[in-house]
């Protein structure tokens, strides 16, 4: 049995602009770096830190890893965000203009990674982590779409995952159980200098 805390990365430049990211790779904002720094005090004891290769998640993981003294960060490619196809880089208004009604009806554009494919990919990544670090407490820095896929596959309704929000999961070797959601940092608590 392996306990994992799946956590969404800090605010990225495209989060701040309201742009869909998918597999695009914008960096963290100063606020995103501050969120990661502040969240590290609430992580508790972990044995391993894993991360998506996309810099918004990987840099969040590196900041936390340095603060809690657990590292190096282990990169797992299949923790990357869902491919958003033609919507990558667009705002919600731009998507509605180009694909009227798609968002409301759940339709998606060409190249958008479907739910089943995403779930298989994410379960594979979590299975490999669980096999490598059996019995460990693992912090996994990833993306909202990845965490939502795990929640959806467990029968939970969609709920937006905030930056530095997370979900506990337990990998039992042959299955995954979903635990509580948590938020590691509220933006109004941030007190660290912006040069982090």
C-alpha cells in the first residue's frame, strides 16, 4: 500500500491569463512560486517527491522538495496534463467563439485527449510509482486535469481543483482508493518575498 498526495502545481503565467494549457509549458508566476514555498510548510512528512515533466509542476515540486529536504524530484512523464488539442493557449471566450456550445455540451476539439486514454495513462503512472516506492508516502506534483481524471474514475463529480489543491489517494497494488481533498495554501496567506 502506497499513500500519495496528488497536488496541482502553483499558478502559471497562463493560469493568470485564463488560458487553457494542456501540454503547453508556460512557467510559474511569482505568485505560483510563492504558493509552492508557502505550501511546503503544510506538506508534512513524505518519503518521495514525484512530478510531471511540465515546468509549472516540476518547478513547484523542486521548490517544495528543497524546502522539506526530500529529493531529488522524480519525474514521471505520464503525470503530464491532458492534451487540450486546438484549445491550448485559448481563453474560455476564444473557445466559445471558435467552438460555440462545445464547452456547455462536453464536446471537445480535434487532438483533445479523451477521458479513457487519460485515465489509463494516469493509472499507469501511479502504478509505477506505487511499485517503485511500495509503502512510502509520496508527494505527486501534477495538474488539475490529472487529479480530476482520478476523481472521475472513482465516481466523484467534477470540481475545479485550485492551484496547490490536492487529493489523497492510496494505491493498493491492484486498485486505487480516493481520500480527502485539501488546499495547501490560500492566496491571502502568502507572506514570502516575490524573489523566491
